[in-house]
C-alpha cells in the first residue's frame, strides 16, 4: 500500500461533473489499496470572482479579511468533493487549512508555510477515510486564515506530501505532463517522462506554467517525488502517464537541454549615462526592492572614459510603470541622461542539467538565433540555464529554431 497525495487544480474541478470525474480518479487509487489525501483548488474562475468582490467594496482592502474571503473558494470545492466520494461509497471528509493545521507566517495574501501538523489527518486516513484538503490556505500564529498566493494549492499539496511522508504527489492539471517546450507553438514538442527538480525549478521560474515555483522548491527540499498528469486524459493500465519530477540520480535520460521556456511577462528598462561610482546600483535597485518590484536580468556597459555607464534590466510588465515612476523621481540623485523602456520583449531560456558537463550550449543558442536574424538584447546565465531577451515578434521563431537546434524535436 502506498500513501499518495493528489492535487486537482481549478479547471479539474470547474463544475459538478468534473468534480465527479475527480472522485472517480480518487476512487481508483483507493480501490487499488492506497491511502489517499486530496488537495483541491477553488473551481475555475471562483477566486477571481472573490477578489473582484473585495476590490469593488474597497480597493485598499484589509489583507486579513481578503484572505478570509478568497480562501472560501477552496472550502466549497473540498466539501463538494467529499460529498461526491461519499456518494460512490468512498469514506471521506473535508479539511480546511486551519483544521490540520497548516501553519504559516502572518503575511496575508502570500504566506509561507512553516509546518504541517499531521496527527489528526493521519488518524482519519488510518481509519480508511480519504482526506480532502482545501489548498491555498493555512493558519497564522494569530489564528487567522492566510492564503499562499496564486498557484498556492500546488505548494499546499507538496508540503502536505512531505509532512505525510507520501510515496508520491500527483499534480493533476489540464496538460498531460512536462513538455520540452510549449506544444501550442512547437508542434514537434515532446513530453518528458522524467525531469529533475532543478530543471523544473528553472522552467517554472522562467515562464513554464505547469508547476508553481514554490511547490518545486518544497519538493526539492524534502525530496518529494512529484508527478504531473492530466485530469482529462483516460489512463490505461497501471503505468504512470505523466512526467515525474525527481532527483538528478533518478533521471536516466540526461539530455543536454531538457526544455526551452519563454516568458512574455517582461519589460526592459535602460538608464543611459548613469554616473559610474560606488553605490549607484544599490541606490537604483534599493527603491525598486522596497516597492516589491522584482528585477531579473541586468546588464551594465561602462563607457570608454570610465565615468558613465548604461544600465539595462528587466522587470515584470505589470511593474514597469511603477518602476519608471520611481526612477524618474530619482533622476536628480543619480544624474542619468535618459530613461528608455520597452515592453515588447520576450525572455527565452534553454534549460538542462547536461550543461554542467558540456560546453558550447550558449554558443549554439546564440548562433541559432543569429542565423534566424534575431538580435539578442540581454543575456543571463546560471549553472543549468541560459536566458536571452529578444523582440517579442521573434518569440515563436526562436522557440522552433532552438528546439530543433538542441535535438528536441519528436522523431
């Protein structure tokens, strides 16, 4: 008997019939003799509706009451799924985050999980009940309900799997696994049978929407085996149809590059002719950090006389106007000549643990783009990733060319 945590997202529980479909998937694991806990999101569109209610009443709402409102979506889904399971003869009960409890810090709207208490839920599961847990929510030390931020149900599921010492955490989505790139753009993209935690973390951080970044961080930290699979695909036999996210030692494919990711949520800002002296960069990026504006790629070009520099960096599109306003207010302090912005850009990244032991990945990437007439504006790298910023109009061409260049096309 295995202990399995299953997680179903908003599209998987979008209406009553889909909730019944989820119940049948849970039933299959129970009938196979497994002990099962299920983590659910709110029904598709429900969280957006609840957020809209809050902002309509008061755009500057109380964060604690906001959490009390938006956490209710998962509560409804958990109760409905428990009823659906009971209806087909599977003992089940719903659990709210505060009932476990799933303890978090007190940062409403984007709380971080501190720990999960499992005594009561394990007692319930040991008695034969399926535990249906409301994802996305927890409880602060104050006793108030907290929420984990968008995509937080993935994190809830992986954290629960770690606390329960589950054999596997199955994340059900509207895709049937992790692909080498977006199959909607590259028809030759193929599904990976396995991918490492580090590769999945990089993919999630640079635009892949399959798993939420924090959930991968938790999985990697606690070595939780995660499987990504579709709620809507018909499963056959006992084989696992999705993609397993595992330790590097378990990944036998060992591709040089495992995936090509992209993000359209990028805006480029350039400060022209900034004084080149100690403390200027800290002075520029400090106010952005204080305003919770995340800076990603950074390039600095020093002038020939060494007295001035052009500083280019990227922020999220939604943060561009706020960033420009902050930088405009600081012009007198830093004395830059001009401020240039561009949100018609896209970040394209190649990711693979094989980069650690093979040279030439960046050179192949740059040459492939050059051969297609695509200009690279900004470059950033990590041990297993190379990212470039290019004009948005070339995004699809770049993805297809790179996918072919690194041998990822389906045979």
